[in-house]
């Protein structure tokens, strides 16, 4: 599926049910960053994620800190791998595709990421390893 198709299917809620997991979030962020300037991509990506969660009655699952932190890690990795397509990017960055004990655990305490504040605003990292 192309970046444009993925974005379209996500924004129109026409992806197959129960098929949107962490690696799919990373793929979607990659697609937005491939199609739009970073801040516009973040705005569209965040709005789409909120809409997706709301449509499923799970608005509490959206986490601003997690969304923004992963988004900018993906952006940085894309800049370091200029010109890589999704398959190449995924092969070079498997740490971004792991959810449990993923990369954010290097930067954040779990209690911070689980906080109500982290769900509503971006929090700067509180752990350095």
C-alpha cells in the first residue's frame, strides 16, 4: 500500500478492523512524514489518531507524549536514512517497531507515560540512560 493509500484508508476509517498495531502506527507516521512538512504531518497524524480512537469509543488510549515522542524519533531516523522507503526504514530501525519495553523506556519513566498529563500534553523525557 502506498503512503497516500494508507493515509486515505486511515483517515476514512476503511482499514481492516483489529489490524492497527504499534508497527502500523510507525508506518503511518512514516507515511505522513513522507507526504507533508513535519509540523503539518504531526498535526494531521495526531488528529487522525484521535479520530481513530474516538470512533472506537477509546479516546483515553490517545497519548500526546507517546505520539509526539515517537513521531520525532521517526523524523530523526528518516533524516539519517534520507531516501529510504518504508521497507528499508523498517529494516534499519527495528527498535522503533517494538512496543513493549520499546525505545521510549530509554527516555521516560513508565509512570510518566501512563499519567493523565502525558495523555493530554507532550512531556519532555524524564529519564536518561
